């Protein structure tokens, strides 16, 4: 039996398993709360691994290894920033956000939490938050679908558009059927598969290369090995500036505003499980990021030279060479290739779900049809999942689209829009609705202007080299503080809710 057939069998088994999970949870999904938060019943392990798997996406196994492969270890600063952001998110946001979403009228989504937190009777926060999520998550979901298309294209040699269609249909199917719990359980499995693959494959490849040959093989690809391994130097010998390093570390700021990640905090069963999840999630993140960088390094020594957008296929090429050419166990290689598919699917499904929740719960149910039944909202949610998937599919149709570029833009937009207001809503009692609106709007607009509007033929991102998230986060934070201080202070009821959360009173903490 040929190696391609074994790989097809591995993919078929994996994809069938994901669909079966979706079908099994479809029967258990009775209402919109089940669809969006799974009844707040996540265990520590599932919460941790689903949060991290939905976080990293195809970027972990394609974008980051590809960047290290092409430009050297100077790209590790992104990984350092992401680890810092992950740890801070679990330590400072997880427990308090779960408390506050319960205290704030059992909020099911991030926009609804902000509306309830600031007692926004005019629904301004709800609408502006939902629009920001819709805009940036369309780009983010497109990045996942594009990564899936590239994976199938590289492995099976099929037309990119055909591959993109296959991946989109599978992700759409189990998200449509099972909602939040199906997404979390599949993400849990995918998180385990990703971790095993990201550790095992580069170790085997390194052994095949031989420790003594790594430096020589890297030099043979046309770069100075010393420059390649210098964390402040690019592979071409040019030094990274302070702005370059700050921009990469600045990825840490995005975590506080990622709806598809922090929704896991809202859904954890109790605070005891949060403590468990914290250690599991941070540990998973550390291992995954370290070995993703190692993939890029070992890949440069082990593989023939990859160029252009093909550098993002370094892990795919490594798996195929190790398990098909050198070891000859194609089925195992197929399972590890499913690990890349897992990284892609675990993020795209979460993004579909969060976007659907913003449209159906926050716009349709809260604004358009307030009397809609839970079953009607559930139906609208599932229809929204289909609509968002189709639009993201259209965005991803360009086979030259960069996974890293799409993720970078979406991460900046969401992080600048929501990161500052999430933190301030949890830790600064003087924050008011004016500050919240100013923060979300200024963060979103700053990223759009910085990344997409050209001045003199160049965007500000191109002119300065500064990542839009860094400047967007700073402007949003300043806008929140200034607008809050210049307008009326929060009322007594809002301050009491803040105090209750701070002290663990009447906010779902009695089970901790």
C-alpha cells in the first residue's frame, strides 16, 4: 500500500472522529447557553487544552516555524511574547473574568459582559463590540482556512481551492452540530495531538541529521550559522532594532482581548478547576512554543531549501520526509500531519463560534428580536456559523495569502480593541461606559489605519516597523483612562458589583 494511501486513511480516521464528536453533542445542545458556553461545565484539563489549542492555530505549526526557518532565531521574540501573554492571562484574567461574567447577569459572550458590566441600556457597547469581533474574526477565520488549504495542497497535491473547500466543510460541520462543547472536546483532543507532534517530529529529525551536522547543513543553505542563531540578528546578517523586538514581544498584549480564548475562562466549572487549568495551560504553551521554534531550526538543517511562502510548510515537509522517506511509517506520519490540521481546526472552530454568538446573541437576540426563544437563537447561531464560514472561505481563496500575515492583522485588531477594556473592567473600578466605548473604538480604528491606510505610498506599519497592536493597545488604554476621568463616575450599583467580584461575593465562587 502506498504512503499516500496510508496518509489518506489517517486523515479520514481523524476527520471522521471530529464529525462524530460534533454529532454526539448535537443531541445535548438544547439552548443557546449550551451552544455558547456548554452550561459552564468545563473541567480543568478540557478548559486548559482547548484554550491553548484554540489560541495557537495553524500559526504555531506553520507560521512560527516558517519564520524561524526563513529568518533565524531572532523570530523567537514572538514566542517569548506569547508565553508571557499566556501566563499573565491565566493569572490575572481567568478567575476574575469568570466571577464577573456570572455576577454581571450571567453574561454568555464578551460583548454581553461589557454591556452588563457597565449597565449600558443603550446597547452601544454591545453593537460596537459585535462589529469589531465580526470584522477581525472574519480575517482570523480566513487565516485558519487558508492554512488548512495549504496543508491539504502540500500533502495530497490537490488544487488549493479544492483543499480549502474540504477543510472548511469539516470545520463547519462539527461546529454547526455541537456548538461549544463539541468545539472544546475536539480542541482538547487536538491540543494533545499538537503537543505530541510538535515534540516528537523535530527530535527524530534532529537525530537523523546528527548534532555535528546541524551548523554545516544550515551554512550550506546560504546563511551564516552564527547570524542564524543570534537572537538579535536576522539570517541575512542584519540586526534587529529595538522597534523590531518590541513589536514581537508586543504579541503578548493580544491575549487579554481574544474572545475565543477568554470565553474558556467564562465556561470553567469552578475556581478549583481554574487553578488546575492555569498550570496545564501555561505548561502546554511553553513546550509548544519552544519546540515550534526548534522545528524551524532543525528544518533548516534537515530539509532542502524552501523559499517564499513555502517556508510555512517546513513542518509538513519535515513530517513527510521523516516518516515516508527515512523511516517508512507513512500512517504515523499521517497522524502527525493531522496534528497540523488539529492546530488549524481548533482555532477556526472557536472563531466561528464566537462570531456566531456575537451576531445571534448580541445583535439578533439583544437588539433585533428581544423576545426570540432560546431555540430560535440557537437556529440563528447555526445559520450564522454557515454565513461566516462562507465569507471567510472567500477571503482565503487566494493561495498566496500568508497565514502569518492574516493572523498578525486579526490578532492586533482584537487585542487592541478588547485587551485594555477587559483589564480595566476587571481591575479599575473608575472605568465607565464612556471609557469602554472610547477604548474599543480607538483600538480598532488605530489598527485599521496603521495596517491598511497608506500615507505617501506606505502604511504606518511599513514606515515605522512598529506592530499595530503595540500602538493600538496604548492608545486604547489611554482613551479609556481619559474618557472615564472626564465623564461621570460609575453609580453605586456598578461599584457594588465590582466590590462583590473583588471579594468573591455572589459570583459563583462558593464552589471554589
